[in-house]
C-alpha cells in the first residue's frame, strides 16, 4: 500500500509525535513533533525534519549543531498517531549536549542524572 | 532532588506522552499518555498505568489482557514534557496482538508490515 502522510492522525495543531531511536544501539534519543510536510520532507531527504512548536518553523535536526539524524526507517503505530524514526544520530541528540534527552531517572523517589554532557 | 509528578509539563488536557521500551532488547513497544496521577500510580505500583483518552479512565496496562508492563525505570526528558518507561513487557504490547505497535514501516513509499500478530 502506497504511503500518504495525510492519512496519519494529527492532533488539533496538525502535529504527530515522532520518537527517534538509534538504529544500532536501540537507544531512545528524543521525541519531537512533525506536521504532514515534515513527514514528507523526512522521507524525501532522509534527514529527520521536525516542526518546532516554539519557533513555528521546520527544524532540520542538526542543521545548526551538526548533530544530524539520518533516517534509516520510518515506522507508524497501529493507531497511525505516533511515528518511530530509526536513525543514525551524529553526536548529541539533546540540546544540553547529551546523547539522549532522557537522561534523568526517577529512582527511589529522586531525580538521578544518568549521563553528562558530551565534550 | 525529590521527584514530584506535578513538576512535569502536561498538555492542555493535563497529559504527557510516555514511550514504553523493553529493557533487555531496547525495542520501542508503544506510546501512550499519562496524567499526573497515572505517573504517581506507575511509580508506586511498578505496573505501568496510562490514561485512556478514549475511555477517559486509568488504564493499567495488561489488566484485562494479561499483557502487563512491569516498570524497571521511569525517565523524563530535558523539557520535562515526555516520559520514557523502561519496562518488562509480558506478551504483546499492541492491541492487535503484535509485540510492538510500530509494526508498519514506510519503505520506498509503501507501507510494509514488519511483524504479524502473536499466537
């Protein structure tokens, strides 16, 4: 079946969440949002492109930082309302310069930092 | 630092997305939503508990199907607006009886099914 980005289910802002996962390690790197055009651009360019809710603009991951995400595979879930981008991440995915945005664990009721910023 | 679920950033419906990942394989299983009470219940019971948007009720994963998610670790992202639950999933995470909800790949412009329902 041919894929059409307009057949995904978007929220009231026209956005769909997209989880980025590193292809070889399985690490969950980040979650951000796409609109239908960002989905199409990601598939066309193989460079993962989100929609920045704060800037209200396309966000080609790594365009300024060099920390790009090369698309290996794009997957959709059963409800067609969430995406999983399997990627090759260069450097840090997080704006804090950590590999993953999910660097804080809730352990025994406390917030514990699991990783430090990269050099 | 002590963790307080009310310090997370919730959307206009009071919900935060939560990604479930299998702890040993790294497989991304599903994404669903929690409210602050579901976050607290998940931490307290170690059984991953979502908020069902369709039923407007707590959804203790696997309560009816037996396909439970035991919480191994709960992580928050840099913006405190997305959670990652590292879990031990019994059986299928997806309501279609597939291991993961992300069973459809967009490959060369077509939707390709990557996994079949479990027996």
